[in-house]
């Protein structure tokens, strides 16, 4: 820049790219629609490492000030946190419901802000809680396994979910094996209760006709009333899995579940 003479030409990406230079001027990071993140040395212009960073286009990259840590965002809805010296993925942040287009990091590096096509701006704060790279790797492997499970239960060619309305805040969630099992448990409980209610109605009709028959409750209901039995199944779901568990319910089963809300709200002990 002092002499305005040509210094370096960096070649490697196939498509237009975002870029950023570290505070010490030692490293340049570039991203591209080719889904790769490249880390360059600015002393000789060599490419230190080319990393497959996102499963879709990389939209923005930025170094944390005075460090060689870098954030990248992409059309895969993810925000990735990298160590540019060790070429290692440290952390993945999930929460956006559509492509992440841009990000900005505070001067102190204590929070970042990201913008997305889902019409939301999210602020991510750095916490004092430590994270361990090995554990994060294990989490990513579990997520890969769970995504395979999702594909077994969902139609891959189903239309994408609609974007939330402007100003609406939505919780990030993911269907897992646990939420699917919890959904099945609630459906089973609703079916058992429905059969039991039919038996109760039939017994009342027989009793009205003068046919005295002893009623034998279903042993699967553990001596609970229909309302309490459904509530028991719902209470067994972990709080952080509740949203995805309920979203997986078929419409008719969801209506059955809603029919018990009045009884639960009237009785404060439930």
C-alpha cells in the first residue's frame, strides 16, 4: 500500500468470495460459494489450508480482533468458529431458520451479531463456561447420526418450512430419536385412553339397561384416570424436547391432547 505496486495474487477459489485479514496482518481468510474456507499467509501468499467449511456457500468470514480465531457463516444456516492456526473447527452455532448472510464481531470479541434470510438478527454472547473440542466433535458426530434418522422418517423432497413472520422469535429445535420416541409414547397413551373411554361408555350403557357387570379397568393405565394417564405420558418428556415432540404429533392426536387441557388447568394439583 505504501508504493501502490502489485504485491501478491492469490488463486484458488472458483467463485466470488468474502474475505478478512487478521489484526497482525499475518493471515488472510477467504470463503466462497464453492463451500471452502482457505487460510493464506500474507508473507509469501501461500495457501496454508483449504477446509470444507459449510455444506452450502460461505457468505461471510471475520477474524476475532487480535487473534487467529475466525467465524464463518453460510447458506447452510450455521455459524462456525475456527482456529486458523490449527485449522480446526472449534464450535458450531445453530439457531437461524434460513441462510445466514452476514456477521459482525465486537471489538473485544465478547459477542457477535449475525443476520439471516429468516428476517432475524441474532446476538451471540461469549460465556465463561468452557467448552471442550473433543466433546464438540462427539456432538457433531451424534448430530450426523440423528440427521440420518430424520431422513428415514421424513420425505427429503418435502417443501421447506415457511419462514417465520417478520418480528417473530422462534426457538431453535431439532427432531431426534428421543423426541420421536416421546411422540410415540404420547400417541400410545392417547390410543389407550380412547379405548378405555369407549369401554367406560359401553359399561355405562349396559348399566343403564339393567345389566349389572363389574367394570375392569385397563391394567396398562396403572389405576390412573384417562386425563392423568395422558398427563403422565406428557410429563415424561424433557422440557428441551417438548417443542419438537409436540410438533411431530399428527393433527388428530394433537386435537385429542388439547381436549385434556381444560381438565389440567382447572385442577391446580396437576
